[in-house]
C-alpha cells in the first residue's frame, strides 16, 4: 500500500551513467558515477533531512537485473524535485572535494 507521508529516493536518481528513461531524475551536471548508499545517506544528512529507512538489497523497478538501494524520507512541503536537487548538491560536494592547492 502506498505511503503518502514519505518519499522514496533511489540511488538510480543520481547515477550519471543512466539515461532518464532508465530512472535518472536529476540532470547529468548534478549526478555522479555509480553512487553508493553510504554516500547517499551522508548527502541526505548534510542536506538537513532525516532518514526514516534505508535498504541496499532492493532492485530499482526500471533496472530489475541490478541491485540498487533507496532511502525513505518524511515528506516535506517542498516538491520532490527540490529535495532531489538539495541532495544532489551535497552528493557532488562530497564526491568532488576541492583539491589542496599550494602543496609542494
């Protein structure tokens, strides 16, 4: 039964390798190559969201042959796309940390 009080955020939403027809929900500039559930959980926490549940052994419906993962978040007043953009920014910042310049 559908739970209207929560939203599900799949790893495949942020996978740069996938086309939109295979489940990517964020633009390629906001995605990373093969994100992990650990990275997603950290990005969600840094975005100021609380995780209700997470699972790493499930399969995304558009790619039933590959194990994926998801995070369940409580629904906010913001649209899901805005929440995905917030998570995407944190995921990118986590993955692409600025290099330490001036080091010999």
